[in-house]
C-alpha cells in the first residue's frame, strides 16, 4: 500500500525546514511554540465534524497532520525522532492494546475492550499514582472531570450530589470574600477552586462540563450576533449604546428564539 501524497507532504515539510532554503517562520518554530496551533487545529476539526462538513473535515485533518509532520521534522532535525519512529510506536501500541484483534484474547463488547485497554495502559505506564499529572493537561473543564472520575475510582469523592452542591456554594462564598479583600492571587486561586467544584457537580449530574460550556458559548455567540444585527438594523453600534438599552435587545432576542423553538 502506497501513499504518494503523504510522502509528498513529508517532503514539503522537510523543504520548509531546510536550514539553507527553508521558510524563516517554519525554521523559527519549536515543539513548544507549535502547541497552540495543534490545539487550535484540533478544535477546528471538531467544529467541522459537528457541522457534518466532510470537505472541511478533510481540510482540517490536513492542518492537524501538518502539526504532526512539522513536530516530527523538528524531532528529526534534533536527531531525537522522526515521522517513521512516531508511526512505529503508534502501530506497536495499537497492536499491543488490541489483543482481541492481533492476538487470541476474546471480548464480547466495546466495554470489555475499554476495560482491557485501561489495564494494559496502566501496566505500560507503571504509574505510581492513580491520577496522573498528565490528566491536568486536557482542556481544563474536561481535565477536572477526568480527575474527579479517577478520584471516584479510588473512593475519594462525595457520596451525595447535595454535598457537591454545598461545596460549589462554599467556593462561591470564598470568591466573594476574596473579591472584598482585593488579593488578586487569592481571587485567582478561589476562582479556580469554584470552577473545579462546578465541574464535579456536572460530573455527578451525568453532564460533560466541557461540552456543556461549549454549547453555552455557542448559544451566547448566536444570541449576541442577533442582538448586534438588530442594533445595526436600527442604525446604531453596540459600543455606543448604554447597557440598559442592550439588555432590551437581548431580552427581545431571547423571546424570539423561545417562540421559534420547536415544541
């Protein structure tokens, strides 16, 4: 099986990183400077999937692949690793973690596959602790959910959802205290504690906090864009209107959206 365009893409990235004739921007990059682009491109792919736009999915996957190839080329430049060694580790890992496909292990369903995967992963990693430092590096709300779920697995969790709600209320009160104190460091800390507690409340409710906030963000963007359109239709600019006038537009948009919502 041959992939001429994949090989072409690898050659293109190598050319961009050529120390004599390459691109100054690409030559300037390193693994750390590229992190934000990997995250951005991944989220743009997620957006394409949610739109169901396969043409955009193909484009955005290409942008994600660019980050993989560029980081691999930097690894090669530093004589640390390359795209082939990355691919080898991936293939070896997939074979090892799928003994029901590449070995003689029998499974009945996807749940058993996931259970085996976790057990094999734990043996590979040989982690000292159940909750890994890496768990904190997912998108922050998702990381809080993961950490909370793993805490539950080792019996370090609230027994009742009302206890979690009380914790959220407690953290909110602490935020209020530090708002009065004016201590920015403490405010920073307490806001973090409040967000972590809210994520645990969502987990206990069976709600994915990352997805819930994403949908809330999308809802706000939709509404505020409708507000801005109405303001412009009336011959104004949002930045020139007082808050109480904008709130009237906001309420109007909310009412209209509620009426248009299917029963």
